[in-house]
C-alpha cells in the first residue's frame, strides 16, 4: 500500500490550533441540579448490603472455637461474665 498524499496532515493541525471564543464569558451560568429519589437511595443501600453480605464469610470458625473453649472452662461462666454479655447484647440492640 502506498500513501500518496500527506498534505492533509497540516489541515488537521490548523483545526487543533483554533482559539476559543470569548463570547462564552458573557453567558450567565445556571447551576445544574440532580435529585435522587428515595427509591433509588433504598436500592443503592440494598445493593451495598447485599454486596457486603456476599463478601462476608458465614461463620468465623476461629472465633467459634475460642468461644467453645471458654465455655468448656468451668471458671469462665460467672455472674460478671453473664452480666457483661447481657449488657453487650442489649447495647447492640440499642436498649
């Protein structure tokens, strides 16, 4: 294949060197506005929660094993531990 005309390359250079018009400065700019519906926000929240749930393992076996070992220890279950656990459960539910 042979390229016989290269003179059009200069024409492209002339287009790129054009200057912007100063008339744009005189036009008042209006602020753009976007609104997101409550339904779209709920869908975004549901999507995020679903994504986190899929990425989170169902069971953390290392923590389960630690808890099993603590429960097997007869000295672990005391009134103080039971009260602290109850307080943590209630605070997790906002009570």
